[in-house]
């Protein structure tokens, strides 16, 4: 099984961190993986996206052109990548920042007010992890089991105080119906 994931948004939304988390979670589960970040100049409101491929087989290319899963954290990302998602794929939309609905009817779409939930829960910088919690609930390319180990791999020792809040953000996302 191979899953191609594209996470996209503005610089500063934790796009690369979210991709790194998924890649590390896949690695801990013994999967083949690739993680390919791409970003523009953050201070100018640049874009950021991250391609993650998780597979049971060796991966030929780290470039995701036809994602199975799209996580769109802003409208320009949804506009740019919606058409690239494979038929039968899944699109996760941060509905706190994106007012429009997915225009396609051959994909499954979830609307998560991640940015709003992050602010309401006092963790304004963790909308990305709330989105991942929902992704993990709805998709089976990584399991929830061993989540603490995966968070530990991406939260540095210097920022160990952020371990619990990252875990909390994932759980907030997982609890969204």
C-alpha cells in the first residue's frame, strides 16, 4: 500500500512540521517513506507545502503530483491542488480559513475549523496538529498506536515543554466527528 500526501498552506502554519510528523510516524511503523518540503519566503506570506509518501514498497520518487490525501490549510492551496487529488482521494480543509467547499464530487471532503479550535484551546500555533488528528481518525495510512513516540521524534529536547500540547492538539482533532 502506498499513500501520497500533500500538506499545503502559508509559511508559519507548521506545514513542514506536520509532514515531518507523518514521515516519522510512518518510519516508526516500519514503512518506506519520503518527506519533501518546499517553501517560499515566510516573511512575505510565502507558501509552504510538504509531500509525504508512505509505502510498504520502495519509493521511486518523492514528488507527489497526484495526492491521495490533501490537507489544505489556506484557500490558495485548495485552489491550486484540489484538481490534482486522485479520484476517490480525501481532502481535509481548514474551514476556519477557507470558506468555499470542495468543488469535486469524486473525492471525500472534511471541513475542520482547525485554526479556530487551536485558538479556542489556547494553542494557536497547533492547527496543523489538530488537522493531523482528524486525518489519523479518517485515514488508515498510519495508526494512532504509538503516537507519543512519534511526537517525541519531532518535538526537540529544547522544546520538550511542547510535547503535551502537540499530543493534546492531535487528540482534539481525533475527537472531531
